[in-house]
C-alpha cells in the first residue's frame, strides 16, 4: 500500500492543479463556436475566421405588352453558409479535424447547425470542403492550412408559410406547437417523478 500511495501521488496531479489546468484550457478556446452534427468547432479544432450566410428568394419575371414587367414570388431559393479560415496545426486543429469534417461530408445527410450562442440555423448538408496547404516543414507537413466549408440548407424554414398563410395563422401554429412541446416535456417529467 505504501508503494501504491507514493507512485499514484507522483503520477496524478492534485485536484487543485486539475481545476487550474481546466480553467486555463477553457480560457484559451475550449468553448464552442458552432456545432455541425457531432462536430464541434472550437479554437482548437477548426476555428473559422469568417462566416458568410447567403439566402435567396425566387421571383419570376412576366413580360407584359406596353407595361413594365410584372414579378411573381415563387418561393425561397438557396440558403448557404460558407466558413473560411486558416489552421496552424502546431496551435489549432489540422488534418485530423478536417478529416472528421470530410467524413461528415461522405455521410451525405443533413445535420443540425447551431451557433455557440444558441442560434439554430437549421438542417444543413456539406456541399464542399476546400483545403490549401502552404509553408511545409522538411517532412512535407504543412504549417498553414487554409480551408473553405460550404453548407446548404436541407430543411424548410417555418417562415416559408408566410406566403400562403396570414401572420396570425403562423403565430397560432407556432403557439400550438410550443404548447404541445411543453405538454410533452411535462408529461415525461411527471412520469419520472
């Protein structure tokens, strides 16, 4: 017992040291920037430096004789998010982080995209992953990796119903769905207790 006590004490840091180390990690970027499916964007995995969100709405132009053209709204168009950034594998994530994203791309299915502050964008598919490697070491490993990730929305935005319904109808439906969700959670909690 004496040997185990001394060797364990030498190998494992004291609990206060663990707390200090955890605090230091948290202050340097263990916080979530965004999550896409099961992949978490942090300062240590794939820290993007730019996020571009592009939304389109489709309209058809109807030419008329002796009048200006008329326009008709036919529905929402593409909704894309592009993430750009630079990785320095000695500091941030590198090829393994991008390989995890590549695997998500091969899955070919939509995943939820949620920003670190809680904003839910919706369900997105990955349509493109572009990498550029520069500044190589003597073994051919890049010291700098530039990347671009393109995501396209795969689900419908609830606001699309505004074209066929009144605002009050959409709000009533949202209120009804919220009430159903609260009742479902309440029922689940009451069955636990």
